[in-house]
């Protein structure tokens, strides 16, 4: 075999492998829409998105309003981000800008290790340790709340946000910091006025991607969010995120029935939300490159 | 290097081929059951005892829910489905479309126990009181003779057989309050009630533990005797479904379940036998 043919074969092989993921993605999208769109034969899109009653199996008068589920997802993710952003970005700044190399070499792997904890273990810890503590500490009737789920989600995805944010900070060239020191700025001023603004697009990408992961997470919210299908009014109430609803109800439902299609339609909503976040990240990155912030 | 890749690939493909081929080479008789987690504890015991008595047979039982079991049965991936609810019209239609007649076998009875935290002083609720709690009309234990404590209502998921049975018996046409905690399994209901002093929930009798307290309903305790006597108001049948009349191993297994020995296992698992018990 000549070198050229070998190269060709390898090229084709790699293209084929790349195509597999494209085909899988398209396949998933097709199945999702084929199974989910029939839901809109029996519930209008607007009623589906803004209805407050989720009674999909009610014999006499089923209701397919997923507003409580959408709000459940958003409250849990928002709570988790409120915790993750200061701690995660703070940790990234510490690792990238402050810590001595020896310290950094110890701390970074430990933070990353947190992400390797299976989410079901996180859920279990939340259920057995955090939920009773939350109940007693805040004097609540029940410990399975949005807050509980947010804390566990924040713990799970903290490392993810830290490492992407840290990459963004590392990508800021040394010359920028050196210039800042040269005009007399101290370390604090350099971090807050030079490095962070320059790394802002990268750091916001980290936060958005982290948020996307939190929205899609299923196991923790299924175990500790409580599962009440009600639009939340505070972080200390139970909620029923979309992912938990699909996971809990899909196994028992009648395949091909209204409830089944409605669950797939929830999948479409999740898919669209994730897609929007993904496009947002790409827009930020594009802008970032065009403006050549560094 | 290239050689080692080739060897690895060959090994992987070999392994895959082996996995695919393995069941074919299997000489044992096999039967797979799937379905309701409520019925699971009984069926698992039946399977263990049956395999002990009939070496060379292999019966595996898994959960996933009544709906998942019936779906798998209609699709032909399992031999029997255990269910805590009767088959729905939509499922019968789908089975018909595939030329399958699903046959129902009632293998046991179950009482839905209404459970609370053991420290809750309330010992009895009427059906009407339970109904008001699940509708959200009653929100404090004080209103039904308990402590001044908010009632935390837990429920099974809307698609579960247990939810359906409870709703039919208690709520009728009404809708459950939206702030009830929907929990994904009976074990999760027991776990939540154990850890929450103000909680109320419902599970099949097989899930009763010392850590939780089962309430009397209309003054009657949730026991097998009271259910058989027709006194306990929250009873329901448990089923096994087969595609057509069972044959071979499936028939032998079902006959065992219905035999006095099999019904003894039902009783030992704290469910209600539907036939004579040895």
C-alpha cells in the first residue's frame, strides 16, 4: 500500500467516525420531535408552556401544563448558579492568579475529583445528610427543597465551571498582566480591572455551560428536589424539574399514549433550552475572537 | 504498534460476538419478568423458590414500573409482566395491533397503607379526611386531631399503578393538590415519611416497616385479614400478564405461583393470597 492510499484510508475513517456523532445527533432530534410533536394534537403549545396544572394521567380531565416543571428547572439551576458563580469563579481566580504552583498542583486535581463523584451518590448524600439538615436548620416541614437540590448540583458542577473559567483566565497573555504591573497596579487591581474584564467572555461561557449541565441533570433533582408540580415561590419549597418528571414517569406510562407524547414534548423543551444556551456560548466566543480582546 | 491495535480490535469484536452468541449457546430454560416495583418483592421470592426446585431453569425479575413491563411484554422482549394496575385500553389496542392477546392473571391482593411518621399521634383517619388532605382542604395535623404541624403530602408518580389505585379509591374525579411531593418509588415514599415528622404517604402493604406508622382507615387496620374480610377500604389486586395463554416454562412458573406453595410465599411477603395456602 502506498503512503497516499494509507493517508486516504485514514482520512475516510476519521471522517466516518466524525459523521457518526452527527448522524446520532440528527437521529436523536428526529426521534424526539417525532414522538413529542403529537402532543400538540391534544394540547396547544401555549397551554402546554404556560398551563399550571400537571395531571397527565387524570382519567376525567387530564391537564398538560408544564409551567411548574419549567419553573422548577429554572429555580433549581438559578439557585445552583448563585452558589457556583462566586465560588467557582473565585476558585478559578485563586488557582490561576494567586496560588503558588505547588499549591495549585494539589488543589486543582482535588477540585476536579469532585466532578468524578457519580451524581447518584451526590443525590444520596443530599437525601441522607443535607435534606434532614436543611429541614432542621431552617425549620421547614420537609427537607426536600429547591435549595437542597441547588446545593448538591452546585457541588457536582463546581469543578466543571472552575476548570473552564480557569482556562479562560490562563488564556489571558502574561504581557497584559505585566503591562498592568508596569503602570503601578497591584495584584488585586490587576485581577479585578485587567484580567477579569479581559477573561469575561470566557468566564461567562463557563457559567452558561455550567448552567446548561445543571438544567440537564436528572438524578440529583429526582432524588432531592421533592417533586411537587407547583410553580415555586421560594428556594425552600419542593419543585419538580422537567428532567425529574421525564425520568420518573416514562417507565410507567402507556407507550404511545397522550402522557407518553407529552413527556417527549418536555424533552423538546429541554432540547430547545440547551440549544439556545449553546448558540449563546458560540455567539459570545465569536464576538470574543472578533474583538481580539487580548 | 499497528499490530497491537489490530489485536485489540480483534479482541473487542471477538468479545462482542461472544456476547451476542452467548444466549444461543445457553442450554438453560430462561424466563424474564419485568414490571411493577410493588409486585417485585413477591415475584422475586417466587422465582428464587422455583429455581431451587427446578434446577436448569433461570427466571430473572426486574422492576421499571407496570407500564414498562406491559410495553416489554407487547414488544415480545420478556415472557411475563407483573403489574399493580390492570392493563389500560391503549395498551390492549397496541397489543391487538401486534396480534397479541394479553391475558390477565390475578396472583395476589394488596392493601394500600396510609403511612405517617411514628411520632405522629394520629392513629386513624376516615376516607373523607384522607381525601381532604390530598385535595389540600386540610393542611394542618391539628385539624384531624394531631399536633399543630403542617401536613407534608407525599404521593407516588402520576403514572404509577399505586397512584392510580389510591386516586380511584380516595379522590375519584378530583385532582390531587399540586404541592404534594411526587416520589419516584414506594421506597422513596417510606424514606421521606421516615425522615419527615409532618409527612403522610401511601404504599403497598409489602413496604410497611417499623420506622413508619400505618394509620387505621375508617377504624380498620391495614392487614391481610381485614382485607380478605372486606373490611379494609383500600384494597387492590396485583397481576401477572402474559402474551396469550402461557406455555412451557411460563405456564409452569405461573402454576407454581397459584399453587398452595406459591400462595404461601405471597402470604409470607405480607400480601394477600388469592387461593388456598399450604
